[in-house]
C-alpha cells in the first residue's frame, strides 16, 4: 500500500529527483541554440544542466550564461552544492577536445560530484520535447535505465537498434520496432542521445569510458548497465533530432546515415575496447566476434558506396587503419576497465 501511494505521488508530480541534464557540445553553436531553446520550454525544471564544452569557446560560454539567466527567471535557483552554488546551469569547458566519449565521461562525473541522482545525457544536435521529463518520470519508479524514443529531423519516427547481439558485437538489425501493449522493450545497450540512468548504476559500473573518444562508448555503457539492472527503451517520445543527415532508407523506418572518415576509423578501432569489456564479463568468443567485425566492415563499406561515395578512397583507408589498431588495443597489457565507484 505504501509503495503504491509513493508511486502515485511520484506520477502526479511528474518529475525526477535531482535530474541532471548532461550536454556535450563542440563547435555547433547553431544546433546548441536550438537545444537551449527547447530546454527553456520544459514544463518541469531539471535540477541541474551541465554543459560540457569541448571547444572551450567564448561564444558557447556566452550562450550558457544566457541560458543560466533565463532558467533562473523561469525556475529560480536549486539546492546549493558543497561550495554553495545554487545555479541550475553549470558550464564545464574542457582544455582539449575529448570527443563525445570523453565529454560524457566528464559531464557525468561533474553531475555526480554535484550530487545528481539521475543523468539525462544528450548531444547538441537534439531538442527536448516540452513534456519530456514528465513522460520519463513514471518509468523511473521501477527502472534504473530508461531510453526514450525520438523523432527524426524530418519529424518522422526514428528507429534505434535497442538490442545488441553481444557475441557478434553488432546491433540487431531486425529487432522489432513496435513496442506492444507494455509500451517498452528490454534493451542491453544505450544511446547517449537521450539515455537516462540512475546514480546507483554509475556507482556500480563507473563513469563512461573516455578512451573511446567517439563511437561504441554508449553501447558499452548500456551493455555494462545490463549486467547490474534491466534497461528499457520506451515508446514515449522525449527528443527530436535536429541535424539533417544524408541517408539511405532501408525498409521504411530503418536507414543508413552518412558519417565521417573519423567516425569510420573509430567504429573499427573501438571494437578492440569492446572486446576487452566482453572478455572481462566472459562474453568474448573470438570466432563470433571476428564475424561481427567482418559484418561491421561490410556495413561501413556499403555506407561508403551508397551514401558517402565521394569518400570511398579515404574512407576505406580509415576502415583498414581502425581495424588494424583494434588488434593493438586487444593485446594492450596496460588496459583496464573503468572502475566502479562503490
């Protein structure tokens, strides 16, 4: 009876205790402005907004200061941190570009140090739905990791591969898109484009691994989270993507998006990190993982031919270089997993 009453009160409140929005940005002020505008429209106030600036830009700092002034007028201050700072918006400039992986690691760490209980992480190329926090709140009563759904940049539904085939180390391309009557599906991965997770998860699996720089970092963080809890993806739409990307539509909802040569390199290289984490948890099968690596290389080659054909020569070189470097990581005697906090 007490639990039901607590759940009812939480649902009526439609809020999330000590929710920190963690944003990572780098040289995309126009997109960041759109995200900030959407945050101003939220119908529930987040506890903190941590903005990790990988560019350490005066322009971004000015935008963050304006956001801080605006939300102060909208929602007032919040409870003070250990240093007495009660501002909701926290600017976290970085001395170097840490990539998305390093940025999210730094941002989650900063929010954790401030005392956040929940972390809602996102890049600068999305916008939050006004009722996003209200939609997520009921799911947090029973789940420690919640991935909301998203609209694509054109306003249509965005399909995300929420199931990861661990032995192969690849997303499941045929995971059903429909949610069914439960309105959610269990997942074993995560996307830092709107992933929400509880402090207790961070304590058990550590901060996101900054060594990935970009790509697969959120996949592995979700994989690690699935070892300590049951993550879910829900049908409630809480974000929309705002950056238009060239793509090749496959079977309606699914699509293969354009990417950069830098991404192609890290897609292949970081499979070395992925394999190391699988080894730690007894999920590494060299034969099956090798097949997954072949499938990943094939997918990236198809992407080059169908979407990014103008980068065919340089793109293939980065795929090969990344594949070669992944073997170095797999044999690195110095490598250790990110440590748990408790």
